[in-house]
C-alpha cells in the first residue's frame, strides 16, 4: 500500500502500475468529483449518508471528516475493499478505545461511521427510506442500482449518481443505450450534453413509478464521466411534473437543434427521451461556491469548474461553433467575440463546461448563424 492525502483524509491505496489493475480501485482524477460531492453534502447537511460502492472508502471518509453528516455508511461487495475500508476508517477516525465494534466506529462524540461488506442492492433493500444522501459511484452504468437506491433514500432525500459508461450514453454503442436507458442517443458534437440528459431522464422515469419527482440540484460532464445530484420530491403530481420535462431532440443538416417536450417524438429521426429541464438549481451551486472558497479542496480545478457551472446559461442544448461553421461552410471566429456579439444583440450567451469551443444561448438559430457569418 501507499498512503495518499486527499482533502482532510489520508488513505492507503494499493500500489499498482495502472489504476484498473489494482485489487481495490482508487482514481486520483476523481478527486474533483469527490470535492464537489463533499461541498454538496456540506450544503445539504444530511444526517444519514451511504457511500454504496466505496472501494477504498475515500469518499465516505471525506464525508465523515469534512461535512456535518452524522452517520456515514461505507459499503462494498469486495472482501479486499472491505478490509481496506476498515483500515482506512481506523487510520482516519478510529481512536483506540472509542470504537463501538469493528464495523461501527464512533468518533468526535456524536458521529458514527459504519463499514459494511455486502451487495449494495441487498443493503439498500434492507435500509428502506433510510438515507438522506445516497451516493452511487459504480464502474460503468448505475442502472442496476437505481431501483433499490430510490427506495433506500428518504422521501425528500438526494441521490448522487456517477455514470462512466460515456460510450454508451454518447451513442458509440447504440444498442447498449437502448437496452440500459431505453433511449436513442445522439452522436456528434452534442453527445455529452445529450448523454447527461438521457441519464437524468432515466432516473426521472425510474422515480416516477414510486410517485417521486426529481429536482436537478446540479449535473455535469467531466473527465469522461457524468455526475448528477438529484433531489427527490414526494407525490404523484411531482412525478408527473418531472415527467413533463422529458422530451426529444433533433438536428437539421445546417446544425439547428429543435426539441419537443412531448410524450412521443413529432419528428423522426429524433433522440431521446431525455431530460429537457434545468441542469442546476442556482442557489445550490451558489452555496457550493461560497463554501468552496474556505474548504480544503483536493483538486486544483474544482473551484474554477464550479464557477463555470454557476455562470453557464441553463438551456437544453449548446452550439459547437466549429461544427456549426463546418456545416455551413463558414470560417469560425473567436468564441469570446461570438458570445459578445450575441449579448450586444440583446440575448443571453455564455460558455459551457461541455466544450471549450461551444456556447449556450437563448438566441434563435438564425441569429447565431448570422453572428458566425458576420465575424
Ligand atoms: N466510490 C469510490 C471512490 O470514490 O473512489 C470508487 C468506487 S469503484 C468505481 C466501484 C466499486 O463498486 C468497486 O470497489 C466494486 O468492488 C464495488 N461494487 C461493484 N459491484 C458492487 C455491488 N453489487 N455491491 C457493492 N459494491 C459493488
């Protein structure tokens, strides 16, 4: 093992040439994902938290050390992971003599950490409506855990979900996307935003059958994964409201996107169903940013990334200026100039975290094309 530090935690991770060869998984790049998650938990102040797929325990240990959460569960199906979780929990929190038992450790008086060796689905099924904040951070797709997770979260709790099967959600494997997400993915320049929206749309559909609606607190794409923080809302009407934000999207040869919030697509070929509602709750991200200034973050890009997310215009698609220029035989101008020209025209326009050459705007397509031509 080697010891690494991340946030306020120090943890042992297996020594390995490549991260996927290690007997227990630890990816330092995901420190940004964990930073943002820690800030989310700080803002939300849940009492009970589950890190359902915990590996080394780093995520749950950071929740225990860096947030007000009172009871944090760390679970993994792998015996090797579980043994390492126990080691890491003791390394960070296990004051001699204070442990209640091997698996349940109390520290700083009022806090409790539970290490658990089980199939996440079995644990979540047993802990019915127990967790205020439930984190799913799997290898690949989270779909196999969604049903039990939604039942294990309290009625107004929060699901934090990662998906690393970007190839599937971005349309590289069409049939896998149909199988897992019952959705038609889009390829090309919009694929990351559309993939994120297919993921959210899937959770919304799963939640609706339990009479649960969903508010998107924050959702983003980064480093080949998708991440969403979703607040559940109890009631059939809330579920209906969330479902009404599902719809379909299509693109014309010149690059124009259109969408419809309809139960069935009006035009073919179209992509979806996907979530066409907001990707953030402004107040939530604002609070995360204020906390980020004073928190010991592990990744040097976390703060600037949250700023980008906060400033981004929240509309259902973006324009990739390079793709748009190519489709219309134009030279592409500087992104900053295009955004400025749209703003001078009286529209909102911002950069987007989905791509360094893309923009989000509420200007009609013709205006965007007009600006591209004029520069
Ligand atoms: N959350 C960790 C972090 O931030 O470093 C990484 C988790 S890793 C991507 C996924 C973990 O899920 C692996 O450790 C694997 O053993 C575990 N796992 C896979 N299937 C599981 C299941 N059905 N129940 C519980 N754990 C499972």
